[in-house]
């Protein structure tokens, strides 16, 4: 009976130790992600995309438009920022096409 209690004790210790190690590794794993933010311009809205608090992209005008026109709404700026962020996460070019702007219903 004493042997079984000792085995059970050590078995429980091992289980808790494994759970502790897994939780420790999960908490230490750095999840460096791209972050997006909007900012107000003189004529509308723009967006930034940052990695580790370093700004990678600062877009104050709508891409592909011949005029230097900002996004009309903050929501429009963030929609394009999210699209560009997804492209960067997939290791694609962050360029935006006119068709993508139309699909996102961005006011040109």
C-alpha cells in the first residue's frame, strides 16, 4: 500500500511538472505581430503598420489615386491597413490594387 502511494505521488508530481513546463513555454513564446493604427490627416485619415513598435508603412493618401487624397473615413483607412497587414503576413507584396480598393468599398 505504501509503495502505491509513493508511485501515485511521483506520478502526480511528474504530471504537474509537465503541465508547468508547457505553460511556462507558452507564456514565454513571443508573439510578435504586426499592428495597425489610424491617424488623422489634414484632409481625412491615414494608417500605419508597425512591427515591434517600429513603423514599417505610413500611408497618408489612398494608393493608386492620381490626387493626393486621404481616406475619407477612419474605417476606410483601417480596412486597407488590414489588407496590407494580411499580405505582409503571407510574405506577399504590400501593394494594393484598384480592384481591391473597390472590393473593400473604399470611396475613391
